[in-house]
């Protein structure tokens, strides 16, 4: 046995499918013995592919996977000491519960009495003791799931891989099974790697969560870290409800958003740096404006930072979910146990520790292009007009760096009206505008800030006014 | 209220069954009764066991029956041995190859099987092969192979690939996965394939007539000749009835054996 501290090490693994799509993009991950790690992400983010690479059903295009310090990247699944619980259980319909669970042991030619003993034990762990002779088709979804788990743990794997095992169960059943999984994990003491798209499930179950998007790991951390200190907008938006706003880090400990300055607990971003901030809806303090009118004029400065009006209030069981439109025109989602009527004027307070400041992934769209004649530049294989007289600064054929602000990209309903065509891939609401990611048909990305409402999947034409295309000399 | 409507609806739909019932009565039940009637009567219409006595005392007819079962059995086995790998190949390869193969298998089916059999006989003559028992078995397999392939292909394509992955995940090699998962799960396909090949081959006569120039007589040939001769119509009916009973017995035995094996 190796003395490696990590039971699984994924080193710079990339996976490209035959059609050329990059499903995993340089993924690295280390899992300690006995950990419960959840891989979380929206569908198509590569989480299942990562799990299947660890199980051996798919071979990474590049990179290594180490199991207990040994390279298993190209080892077939039947030679790996990991077992998998499949999404739709994948129980053998021609075998009864006992034979399903005993499948792995029978292959290993284990002694008959031993098989019986171990099957009983495994079925006991998943509380399915009395079902040995039942047909698997006669079991409910939850029961089939238990049998699938028993079948996977009977081989005593070092790692148990679970591919969205609860997705086919109803809500109540899922909650019960979650608790049971935690129990089983404790009892068995083996490593669990769990794939899900359900952020609540991930928060409930895991020691650590790996958040993925587009084949890349976005953040790895404990549930509290992921929730309270998301590293970027995607994580903040994907895990729980959140208000994500454009902000400027004025200086250390001071951030500016919603047209106000706020104290915060972050530093080291530099001065006047554009950032994103996240405020969870439950972190707002809210009170009615009318019950305690703040003194007008030059009096003592009120600690309540924002004023606004309730535009919607929905009862959610434990709390009310409200939308507040601030006087400055920002829409914020706020949660409170008390109900504030629609139309009511309210005040909001945010404590410094509840403001999570995040680096922006990028500040503007950047492209590389070539100067053409007649005040045009070429980038992304298209010719674009610019308002600048290019001859003044550049030669024809010179390479240039191009920048375009997010809010100066013009999206057209009619694809024909744009210089390029694309599809809206993701939408992020930022209080007073939407931040869209648009993928062109050639696969290039445009980030767009707009007040217009678009839907995910909308086809758009992309246009940029000549005056908003900035050209820079390429620094050699 | 909704239930009421549904019931009324159902009542109405009962009438839809009338044409099918008519077909069943006139084309299945009535002929069966007639076969039974002729089998137990003589030419004058009097009740008799003579036809059956004649069969069971003539070793000729009994031998032909056994021979026919033997040929049908060989045909079924050959079809299974050739058809299963073909079906497996079609079920597991990429989408385009099966489409091409299915067309290749269907194309000859568009030609009437008598024409195909005559063509086969010509082909044997052309190559210089004798028209004997081998030719007969070849012709039968050629005619009935698709009936073996399709049901197996259907049951193989229905197998969830996750099951194969689960088997591999639990430590099975490809060979073990085949014998422990794929083969048992394709059993329904094998069963219907066997029935669809065995049943018609045991009673066929045209193929043997055309492919051996009537040198080899199958049970079907005897029935056909008896009935065609006119004078032995009642004997032919008795033979048909006997064949029917034997086929049913075979199927019943197969079913029971299957039930027992699934119990253990």
C-alpha cells in the first residue's frame, strides 16, 4: 500500500470528446481518505465525465488520475478498487436482490457461505434485510437505490462514486436518503465522491464541495466557505440566492455600490478597482421607514444605508422573500421573517462582514485583430468599422489589441442585423442590469451588460458602434 | 363523472373488436374444427380412428415426423449460431452500420420466398453443388435467418448500457459481462427467435420440394400430398392435427424448462 495521504489525485486532467468538445479542462483535485466530496455544477459542466474518468469508463485525453498513489489513468474499471452507484441504479433485472448484491463477490469466486454472510451484512447496512429474494423490479425507487448502494459497497471499495443517485427520488425521500448516506459514510469509513447538480444536497452532505462550470473547477471548499466566500459570480449565483452587484473597491476596507460607500472586511484589491460584490438576501437588515422617520437635514448620520420601496413580497414558509427597489434604482432581493407590504418604504442595512467582495473575471471584452484600410479592423474573422482614423496611429496590416466595454455591445433581435451571430448562454442579474454571456457560432465569447431582457438560448446578432471599439498598439 | 364517461367509451369500443372476432372465427377457429372433423371421419363422413391408427402403425410417417423435427432443430440451431452474433454486432456498433445491415437483410425479404428458394436451387446448380439435405438446410436457414435476428436484435438493443458498465464496475471482464448480463437479458429475444424459426420450418414443404426436387420428404410434404391427392384428405387432416399437437408439446416443454431454470 502506498503511504500517499490522498486516496485520489486528479492531476491536470483534460477530456476531449470525439466531436471536439472539451468536457474537462485542466482539472486538478485531491481527495483525502474518508472524505465526503461533492462535485457540483449545472448539467453539462463535466462533473459526470470527471466521475466516469475516476471510475474508468472514460479515459482522460491528458493528465493523470492516481488512486492511492498509483497511476490508474488507463486501467479498466474492473481493475480499480472503486465502485459506482449509477444514476438510474442499473440493477440487473434478471437477478433478484440477493444475486444483484452478490454479483461482485461471485465474480471473485468467494466462498458461498462468505458470500451469504457479506450480502446479509451489506443489506443490513442499507436497511434492506428482508428483501433478499425480491425481484428488483418490484422495489420502489428508494429501495432500488439502497440495493444499488449495497451492491457497490460489498466489494469493499476504497472509494464509492455516486452519480446523482437521488435525482430520481421525490423530495421527501431524497431528504431521508441524504441523512442515511451521511450515516453510511460514517459507518463505512470509506471515501465518497458524489456528483450532483443540487446545491442544497451538496451543502447538506459534503465535507468539501467542488464547484464546476464548463469543464473547469471554479472553487473547492467546505460548504460554509463556498456559501459565505464564493470566489466568483458563478459560484455565488449557483449556490443559494444572492444579490450580485457591480462595485468599485475605493480603497482597502471601503467598497462603493448602489451609489453608496460601504465599509467591508476586504482589502488588497488596490484603489478604484472594479469588483463584484455578493450579498445574501438573508444578510440584509430591514425596517420600515415610516415607523422611525430619520431626522431630516444635517442631523446625526443614520446607520441605515439604503432606502427603497417593496415591489414584491412572497411568503416562503419560514420567511418572506421581498424585492426592494432602492431610490437609486437597484433591485435587491431581501429575506426577512417579517412581512413588509408591497409599496411600503423601507430602509436597509448591510454589515461589513456580510459583504463578499470578488475579483471580476474580466473588465471588458478583449480581442486580437488586424488593422484594415478605410478605418476598419478585423477581429473574429469579421471587418468592423471604427470611428478613429486608423491611419494616424497604425499601418495597414498591423496587429492590434481591441477592447470593448460590456455595456457598449449592441444585441439585435434579428440575427441578420448583427456583424456576428450568437446565442445567449448565461444571464446574471446585477440589480439594475443583466450581465450576459453570448457565445458566437464560432465559439467566441462576448460579455454584455444590458438593461434589456433576454432569455437563455436566445439567438442574437452582435453589433458594436464604431466609437466604442478601442484600439491599442500591441506591446512587444 | 369522468369514470362514467370512460366506461361508456369502453362499451363503444367493444364494437371495434367485431371484425377481429370474425376473422378469428372464420380463419382460425372454424378451420381447426374442420381439421378435427376430417381427422376423425372417413371419406363417407363416418366417425373413425382409422386415420390415426394408420399413422401410428406406419413407421414411414412417424420417421418423417421425427426427421422433420430433426431438420427444424438443426435449422433453428444454425440460425441461432449465425443470427446471434449478427444481432449482437448490429446492436453494439455505431448507428450507421446496423442501418446498412438491416437493409441488406430486408432486401431479400422483399422477394417472395418461393422465388428466393428457386433462385437458391439455381445457384446450387450453377456452382455444381448437389441438391441434397445440405441444400435443404441451407435454404431453410437462408429463409428463416431474419426471423431469428430481429427478435434478438430487439432484446439486445433494449439492454441499458449502464448495466454493462455496472457489471464491469463490479469486476467483470467483457466475457463475464456477456455471459452474466447480456446473454440472460437477451433470452426473451432468443426464445421468440427460436419459436419463429422452429414453428414454420417443422411444417414447411415448399422448400424441400424445390431444393431437393422432392427427393427429401418432410412431414409437411406428406400432409400436402395427402390433401392434394383428394382421396386421402382425412388422413392429411389427421397428420395436421398430430403435427399441431407435437408442436404445442415442444413449446410447452420449452416453456416449462425455462420456468424451472429461472427458479434456480
